[in-house]
């Protein structure tokens, strides 16, 4: 059985430690946990490992957010991975910092990466793991906030939160979306 875990982010050093790149950070921790290394490939960087006997592909798309769907569709087709075995990890302004929320379907909530995936796959019915980044910005400053770096308080808690998201992602692989939602949502 194969799984595709996709951490959304933007390529380039200027985005590396921004809130919008939390999907990349979680993907990197998942790969480290699986003792897998990222290699440059079609549509991004891929790490391949095993978790409890299941093949796990971890993707960091290099398409920028607006075209994330192209990378997801390519790897789903290439590896013959069913939609129910795909997990998308993304940031979410609507959730307080570090809040974990897994859902089996839903709208893009204004997130360009999810919008691209919804349009490319022609469905909203896939698992997504949302990492709360809060909405602590003044009117008209959303882009600066999302593409900004973590503040000191957030930075202190970030590694613990990334670890929790890694555990939730691997739970998705082994225990499924419903069990994972019950065990991890809001934690």
C-alpha cells in the first residue's frame, strides 16, 4: 500500500522559514523520521520511506503554492496512489498558532495551494492536515504576515508542534483519517 504526503510551501531561501512554508517543515521532519532523504525529481523534492510496512512518498512541490495541484496529480498518477491515501499539509490562518486540524474534505478557505489542488483534482475530498498560524496581522498585511518569519514565542514552540504534526501524519498512514482525527484534532 502506498501513501503520498505533500507538504505545501514555496521554494527558495527567502521563503524557507516563513509561516507559509510550514508544510515543507513538517514534510522534512516526516522524512527524517522515516530515515529518508529528499531527492530532486519531477515537480519538486521527494523522499521515500516505509512506515509499518507501508510505502510513504513525501513530496515538497517546487511549483509554488498556486500550482501545487500539478505536482499532486503527477505523483498520484505516476505511483498509482488513490485519493484516500493522499495527505496535504498546509498552513491555516483561521486556527490559533500550532493548532492541529485534520479533515477529510473541505473548501480551500482562501488558500492558493488547496485551491490549485481542488481545481486540478476536480474534488475537495482528500485529507488535509492544517497547521494553525493564527491571524495576528493588521488589515491589509496578510501577505506580509503569511510570508513572514515566526516570532520568538512561536519559534520556541515550533519544533514540538512539528513533531506532533509528524506523528499525526504517520498515524494517517497506519490508522487512517478517522482514527487520526479522533486522536489528534485540537491537540
